[in-house]
C-alpha cells in the first residue's frame, strides 16, 4: 500500500516524464508565444478524463481496470487485459526510446541504444519486484532531488530572460486548441497509474487530480520559461529546448556546463515513468494469469520492451508524425472508449442483477 | 551403569567421573574438605574459570568451620543452586558437568546427601577500557568488555529502571555461548521483542564466538551491503537506543552489542552528536553526509567526467588534467581502479601488521605509491588526489561496518562509470535507492523517516535539534511504526 | 537451474556486458580542445574553409614544473571543402586528436563570408549538439588566415584574449555589447531585426613571429589582434559597419547597461564625461496615424575624467546637466537619422511596432515612417578626488 502523497508525486513525475523532453519544442512551435497556455488546457482535459477513470474504479472498489474488465465482460475481459498489457508496453517502449534518442543526440552518440534500454529495464525490474511500496518510496525520495535542482537551474538561467520574446501575446488564441495529441501524450497516458490506484491507502482520487493539475502547471511554467529564455523562433526548432537553455547558462567562469545535472534529472523522470509502466504491465500479467514466480515474467517483459523500443519508430520524423496524428485517437481508445464501455456494461449488469434480486 | 548405593560413594564417583569426562585437565580441582570427623565435602571447580578468593575465603572456610548455610536454597537462585540428590545419577552428572565448565563450584556433601552449585565465575579478561572503534572526545570513556557480566553492569549503571529486562539464552551446540537479549519492557514494542526472541531461538549453529555470528542469522536480508543491525561497543550508545525502545543483543565473549532495529540515518549519528552543542553536531552530521557521498561517488564521477563527459570540466581544469595525462599509459578508469585497489591493500596491511612496522608502511604507501608514481608518469596526480579524498572521507563514518559497505559500493560505481559514464552511475544510484527503500530491519523500513516520510522525526535526521526543542518522550519513527502494528 | 545459479548467470552476463566495450569513452589526452573557430567562404569558388585553434595542453598549468615555454600555446588547423560538413570531415587529415568543440570560446567569420551570408554557418553550428551557440561571433577585418595565425601577448590563448577584451570593453567603454553571441544573431535575425557584432583585425606585424617572439616583444600593440568597431548584420548578411563612436551610441540606444566615456562641446571647449546608463524607456504613441517612438534615457555621470571644468554651485551643475541632456540627445538623434537614412533599423522599431500593434498592414512602411524622439536626462553621481580643479590661482577666487 502506498500513501496519498506518494501517489500524488507519482502522478506528477509520471506526467512530466518524457514530456519535458520531447514535446516542449512541438508545443512552442505550434503555440508560438502563447504556447504556455496549451498544457493548461490539455491538463484540464486530462483531469476530465481522470474523473471518468475514478468513476470507473469507484464502481468496483479495490479492483484495477484489468480486473474490472474481467468483472464486466468475463472471459472477453481477458482480451481487454491483454490489450492494456500491450498498450503499457508500447508507451514504455516509447519512453525508453526517448531516453536513448536523447542520450545519443546529446552526450553519448556512439553507445548502442539497446544498452540504455537494458540498463534501465534492469533497474526498473528490480524495483518492481520489490513491490508497490518500494516504487512509492523510491519516487518519494527521488522527487526532492529532481524538483529543487531543476527549478534552481531554470531560475539561474533567467539571467537571459527577455519579456520581448513573449510579445505580442494572445495573437491567435485558438491555435492552441488544435494540438490534440497533447491531450493523449502525456495526459491520457496517466491511465497507467490506475493500475496503482487500488493500492493507495485513501484519497487516491484527489491525489490523482491534484497531480495532473500540478503537472500541467509545471509543464506550462517550463514552456513559459523556455519561450522567454530562447524565444519562440529558436525554441520551436531546437530538438531539446530545455537542454539548450541549460547548456547556455553560465555561472561566472567556472561552472560553464551544468547541463549534465539536467540530463540526470530528466532521465530520472523518465525512469519513474518507465517504472510505473513496467509495474502496470507486470501487474496486468499477474492479474490475468497469477504466476507464482516474478522474475521470469519481468525478464520477458524487459526483452519485449527493449526490442519494442528499437523498432517503435524508424526515425525522429516518423516519430513526430506518429505522435501528432495517431496519439490522440490511439490513446482515446484505451482511456476513454474502453473505460466508458466498461462503466456502461457494469451499470447495466448491476441494474439487471438488482432487478433480478428484487423480483 | 548399575545402580549405586547412596552415600559416600556418590561423591567420589561423581568427582572421578567428571575428571574422566573432562579428560583430567590440569585446571580441574577436586578438594575434599572435612568440616567434622565423619563428613567429607567434595569441592570441584575449574581453577581457570573461578574466583579463587571467593572459594578460599567464603566456601572453603565456611565449610571447614561448618558454618555453611544448610537451609534449602531457592532453586531459582542463580548464585547458589541446590540439586536434588535423589535425581537419577545420569542427569545429576550432566548437570554437574555443565556447572563445572561454566565456572561454577560444585559442593557435594555425600553424608547429608546435598549438592550445591555455587557461581564463582570469574574468567580471565580485560577490564573496562576505552572503546577502540568508537572513540569520542566528550562523553564517557567506558566501552564494553568481553565479559557479559561486566557489560550488564555497564548498562544497569546507566539505566536505573526496574523495567530493564535481560533475557538469557544459550546458543551454539558446541560452544554453548551465553546470549542476552536486553530491552525496556515499558518502551520496546511487544512485536519487536517477540520477533527478536523468535529469531534468536531459531538459530541452529554449533558456535557463537562473536555477535556477528548472531547478526547473520537474525538480519532481514543477507544479500545487502548495508548493515541492518547496529553494532556498538559503547554502553552509553546502547543505553540510548534501549531508551528509544530498541532491543539489544549481547553475546558473551565480545564487546560488540547488536541493536535492532536500525535505520539508515542512524549510521550517520555518533554518540558524540548528543554530547556536543546542537549546531556543531548538525554541522558535523552534514560533513558526514557529504563524506558519504564523496566516499561512494567521487572516484566514479571522476572517471565519468574525465572519460565520458569532458564538457563538464571547466576549460582551465581540463587543460591541466590533459597536461597531466600526457604519457600516462593507463586509461583513467584503470588508473582509478588500480589506485583504489592499492589503497585498500595498504589499508588492510595497516590494520593487520604489527604496530612497530607501521611507520615503514605509511612511508611506502605515501611516497612510493603516490609521489613516485606521479613523478614517473605512471599515474596522474589528479587520480592520487581523488583516491586520497575518498580514502579520508571513508574514515569519517561513525559506524565501522557501514564504512565497509561504502568501500564495496565505491568499486561498483567505478565499474559502472567506466562502462557507461554518468548514465551508468545514475542507473547504479537508482538501483541503490530502490534497494535501500526496499530494505527492512525487523519490519522497519530502512529509510524511515525519509521514505516513508515522517516530518516529526526530521529534527534528529538532517539536523540535530537542540534537546529542549525535541518532543519529550517521543520514540523514533521506526519504533512508533512497530507499536502501531 | 536453482535461484542461485540464475543469479550468478545474470551477474556473469552483466560482467560480460561491462567488459565488452565502452563506446563513448575517450581519454582527455585524446581530445583536441578547440578554443577558437574561424569560418571563411570564397565567393568565387564557393569553397568553405574552417580554421580551428586547438589548445596545446603542454603549455597550460601542469603539475610537472614549468610549462613548456618554447611551445606554441595554440595550434591552428585548417581544412576546406565544398560545405562546412565536408571541411569538418577533412580535419582528420591533419588533426591527430578528436575534435572537441564544447569548450570553444568564440567564433570568427571572415568579412567576405559575412557579406555573402552566414546562415549556412549558423545552421551548421546549431545542428551540432556539441557546439555551444552561447559564444561570441566576431567578424574579421582583413585576412582571417592571418588573424587565426596571430598570437596574443599576456593572455596567451587568443580566444581567451578576445573574450576577455569583449568583457572589459562592455564594462568600461560600451564599445561591445552583451548580445553578440551566435544565438543572439540567430534570434534577432529570425525576428527580422538587425544586430551589430564586433570586428577583430590583426595589427601590424614585424614579420612572421612565433609565440616566444610575441611574448618577448615589448610593444604589445604590434603583432597581435585588435577588437574594434561593429559589423551590422541584417538577414544573416553583413551590410555595413559602425565606427567606435557610433557603436557606443548604438549600445546606449539598445538599452545595454554599462559605463562609457564621451567628449561633449561645452562653452566653446570640450569636456570629457564618464557616463553610466541607468534606464531606458521606449514608448509608442500615435500622431495622425503615424507612430511616434519616444526614447527616454537616464544617465549618471561622473566628473572623474573632466579635467576641463568643475561645477561649483548647484546652479552651475544644473546648467551642466541641462547642457549635457541637450547635446547628447542631439548626438543620438543625428546618429539615428544617419542610420535610418541608410535603411538600417538599428533601434528595432519594426519589432516594437509588431509587439505593440501586431495588426499593422505594412509594418515596414510604418517603421520607416515612424518618428523618433529622444530625451536624455543626466545626473551627477560621482566625483573625483578633488573638490575643485587646480587652476594656478592658488585657491584664490
């Protein structure tokens, strides 16, 4: 069992995970000077979606979505469970690929990507084996080491701040609503956290919503700062704007390059995301087949994930097209459509049952 | 063996049997005392284990003057115990044998058919001395000794409280060592006491010569570099932990006492923290924390920065390091690894060698391996500095066994850094953290009160708050956790 | 397999992985630390030439006694090709160590390349993840080959020497600005603004000299580099120059904060004033449908360098201040008019209009028609060590 605070932190870190890495430039490219509004709006949508999930999980307390699927649809629920398993693996592989792409582009160009995947999966598997509490505590103890350095570095970077970069503001405020994939990634992906939801002692719903809100605000603030520090012209084109921001900070003459600190922070955030996804996938397996041993399944999952991470997309351009065109529909299927159907059939089934009992 | 007649024969038989069973050792003494004409009282003891003054001045003289107490001694009395003469001879012999080898004096009055065991244990050993591994500047200079009786006294001296409990048990089928469980009945959580008791009772071993024997049997997880039981030779520290509701385990024959449960932050606390001013103690605690990170991570970060992420190093320093490395044959990773290994060797040699050659060794270590290696261009100067820093920071840690785990971790991280640079170190660090948060000591999460977080207890973790501002009578989070269960 | 065997197998596999190879590993002494990069493009043949100045670590502070005095502190490598990438690739024909650009301190570009357009170079350097764009860009007056092969005395690394001078010039003379880095050029140009970057040139030489000769020569003005003047960049192209005096005015008008020295006519003579920029405000008004930009500048000045005149009374001071306000405003106005006549929008009026009135139909037209009004306010803050000047009268009035 994990506490409410731990679940809150997990939600925030999961949402920030790869977002701070890969979507910032996309957001700024689309939203230009008003880009910082986009995460807020997408976050609000994410919270609405979360309300649906909470409704679903409250209808069968203590059960995870996979278990609910089996309750609602019986054997057909197993298929849903397998779909979810694949979806979790898919997002996990995506997160892994983001790590290796980033490392290859920035500081370690010649290391084979699979090495990054395998190392991360090894650590994540070990953590998942230790159980839910370990995940919650690990995240809890890591968070302060992420939050304070991250914001300190960004604050220090504000020596280059220029308000002119954010003006003129609110030129085409509706443009921001057209970037739908931001709703899918990162906000709808947080559905993976619902596998942890039943393990939270109490108040998980509030923690989830608050976590989504905090994450949306954090992303918005980061976008705002990146825009003000790099200008929309550069930030929209540079692949990893935060990295560039920090790369260009100089403190006096001595500490010129502190971007490695940032790399560590961002990668740790992705690790948290991967951890939750691996846990979700593993938990799905456990709920579907109740295996006695843990390691064989985790090893299998790791092999699957590390292989999927290599083939998930061929090049960054394909990645951008994939994530822009498909993400929203793809994620909606898993996080809106299936949960709504499950909720509906649960309601119907219960209505029938209670009528049967009455008569 | 056939049934023997009671009386005179049983005394001499017993004495003879014991002599044969022990193989007629030179220190076995069988004296025949004659208080009055017809009576002979046999007195058997091991000369090397008993207090001869007690025997001569008290037992022998009182028997001879016929003033020896003849009333029925209470059977529960540890000091004088009477065995029923009517018991089967086999049992009697076994009990007497056991008594003799644990330093008791056996009195057999064959005529009046009585048999006493009198505790006269006084094994040779050190007197109370300064603790060797945990010296302090301010605070008591007493350390535990190898004698469990003295150790009990040292604790009693500090806690004059009727709730203090000592539970004795004998572990080790061959050595038959005395192990003592100590706790405060009113403070220690019942679950904890029960857990320790049952884990101790479950030990199946032939000998217990040191508390580490016990430690390995009762700790929660064996595959971990971190100690999950605290060991100390300071009675004041033990008393402090007992007063926090923890349980101590003492083993006869060693000054090291085990304390359970242990949480990670306690490894950074020294007894002296509580005898110093709060601000100074806080500062020193932070120094220890920094030293811990330096001892574990400094060489690996050095390797990562110099062989993978040169952009991290300021330009001037990079030029200087580059100049130092001109002509150095080994890669930086191997340089660091080799120097660390050499340092460990010097250190181990320094511990084990006779005191008299210590001077020579430090000269060899410092000059030959440091200065000469640098001047010969085999090792770059920066590496020597890094290794020296990690070596020194490693000594800062107040708990010796924790220092050992740091050394192990350091090598792991050097390997990881040489393998994948900062990413490797990061993976290692995450693995380590995952391991730490999953670790438990007698059911208490190892990282309490950091994860799970418990703000009330932070006053004695990252800082040492002044005593008046700590909540009075607040047991540590680890113990409160157990009490809730 | 038992649990223990499996664990052992995992550990072995890990060790095997550890032992295989370390892909990105490179020892420090296998790197060539580039401190200065030079870029050139021949307009006729279109050949790109890249110069890299690499630090010689043996001359740095080393642990082993005196640094090698006879060796050059830096070596300049040259490579050329049909594109910057090709030029970069052919460096290893001559360079024995891996190129390491992270610690580059400045980038130089030849004037002819700058006049043709520097977008290729800037795009190329932004594409490289290891090349930082937060370093100054300078235009070379004259031959870039010569500048790249010139040693500097005192500060033996030419890149350090240039960067340090830029800092000092900013702090004490305002002849260099803060926003002269590669990233600033990119950002400004992308916003269709103009930007001025410093110019560097080699000073007169007495033959071909090595580092030892340069450091042994007493006349430090010869045989080295000189940073002076500014190159005006529009749309990644150098379109003109500013002399030192105009450069100061340009920096004042663009809101750079710093100290500078200026000589003003006063009562038929000249006085020298040390000024410090305090505040700059720009306001946009509309008069008869035309934009009016009001620029208000506040300065603090000190009389430390004013050897000609010393105000004794408040009245005199007020007069001096008013005089300075008026003269300086006129000078600034003259400068602005001069540059606008050339079609240069150095004050970035167009961007200002875009920010304040984004829906103008023709911002270029509006910007060129905008009226600029400059107000100057000066205030005495610092005085020298004297309460009055020595005037040969022995203190008598």
